[in-house]
């Protein structure tokens, strides 16, 4: 019996207290030692995928349970209907082959407990990001260390089929330590589900692909990439709610690029590149994540080293950014962070201080303010909020 199946009963026993009128926070963690692209080895201390209850009034994070014995479930993604949860298993080998895996779980609609469905190899090492297409029929994975992208079909029951497409990036960048080869860091689809974009840290390119949903295949777009400044290290991209703007965070040079998006051609035009660090900061720091507020009025980027979230106002007509300031994350190495669907709270995963910290977002200024609530989670990487299902009108 798979270990994930054994863990489900433990999760249910502790999560029966969750009412699905409340928000559940799932936290992906590192559970095993992992060697990063920097050469640093992190000792993963997590037990699997953690569940927290988010109080919609106070922002309190109450630990509920853990789906245990899931290897390095670092990054998480829901399907569009919020019936399934997918987690990359950030590994360098599986069954004696150089590949990581991705695991599928069904979400209990009453308790939020996770039931293991199956897992599949990603055909590349250290898968670090996963996303589900808009139709819920395909799953996309970025393999960081080997620099590749994998597409897998999703069956009706939420389980995953064998990979239907695989693309290996080629090339290098100017940084011999961090850019000796390709490093695909994430996959993001546009709102129409027609194009997929892959920031490659090793190539300093935002790769662009046309997505053919019937076959689940990716083809290079007519304009196959947009080039970032040498040594920038593009990492994650987030679309504005209106679909016509996107924001790309660059890990290595700590910048955020504002991009104008052409929906017809799947191409970008650079509008602006702004720093994420304050003037005068001389320490070591790299960017990790980028998110937009549900209204699209504010953009956020995380800094690991400066240990902060940088906040920008998004000018709605031009798409350009104005920096408002930085908010410390009250922890070390903020990896992923998320904004709840109501736009009220920002939750930051501090990987190296073993905490998820809750902040209330000022609706006027966009600045996150500490709520005073902190959840202890070992080596947290990714946080995702499951909102309660919408009530049906009578």
C-alpha cells in the first residue's frame, strides 16, 4: 500500500474539525535533504503536506493535520474546480532513474482531507513547479535542475496518466555557478489556455509555447521567447486579472519586469524593470515568488536574504509599477507566499525559520501588516488557500 494512503487516515482524524465554510491552507514542505542549484544542501524537516485553518476574521492559522510520508512535496496546485490537489515530489531520482515525480490527491469536500490517487514521473530532475490547465485536463510541470517541461493528462477521477509531452531546454547563461545549463523554474498559462510560458533561470529567457489541448502538446511559439538582461535569472510570472499584463520576477538580479501581453500572438513587450530591494541594501538576496492582488491593483514579490515582501502599486492604464515599500516576513527565506481569494490576507512561507506567517493587507495601500499569528511548519515551501465552496442560490 502506498505510504500516502496510510497517511490519509491520520489526516482525516485531525481534520474532521474543519468546516468547509472555512478556508484551508495547504503547505508543501521539504521532507528530505535536497541540493539546490547554489550547491547548498537543505535538510528537509517536514513530514508531508500540512493543513491549517485560516480564520477569516483574525488571520489566525490553526494547525489541523498533515498528509505524511509524501516525499518533498514542495510545490502545490489545485485544479480549477478545487476537487484535486497536485504536488511535485522534488527529487533527483525515482526507481533508479534520473527523474522526480508528481502526486495527485482527491480533496474531501467535507473535511479537506487528502486521498492519494497516484503519481507519475516527470522525466526530469527536481520538479519545482506545477500548474493545471484551465480545462482541468492537463497538468504542467517544470523540472528545475535538468531544465525541462513535462505535460501529463488528467483523468476524470483526478489521477494522472503517462506524460503526453516533454520538452528539454538547451543552452546556458553568463553565471557559471547558477546558469551552467537550463533551469526551467515554472509554467504559467494565459487566461485563454492557448499559450504556456516557462521562465528559464539558466537561459535568461521567458520561453513561449502554443498549447494544443486535444493532444496535450506544446509547440514553440512564433516568437519563442523574450530575453531578460544577462544574469537576471527569470523565475516566476503572474498574469494580471485582466489578462493583458504580466509580471516576471527575476531571481538572480532581484528585479520585477512589467510586461504588456498580446493575447492574439502570445507575445510580450517589456514596459518596465524595477528593483525589488531598497536602495542601499548590500547583502545577499534573491527573489522567489510574485503574486497580484485579486483586484490587480497591487503586485508583490518576495526577497530571500532581505527576507521581505516588496509591494508595488499597479497603474491600471499603463501597467507600470510604483514601489510602495517592503514588509519584513518575520522569518528567514520567504519562499512562496499567497494571497487568499478575498484579498484580505497574505501568507508567507519562511523556509529557513520553519514558519508560515499571516499578514492583513491594507485595502487602501496594499501593504501587508502582521496579524501576530504564526504557524510552525518545518521547512515550508509553498502555501495554497482552498476557499469554501460557493453556496448555491435557491
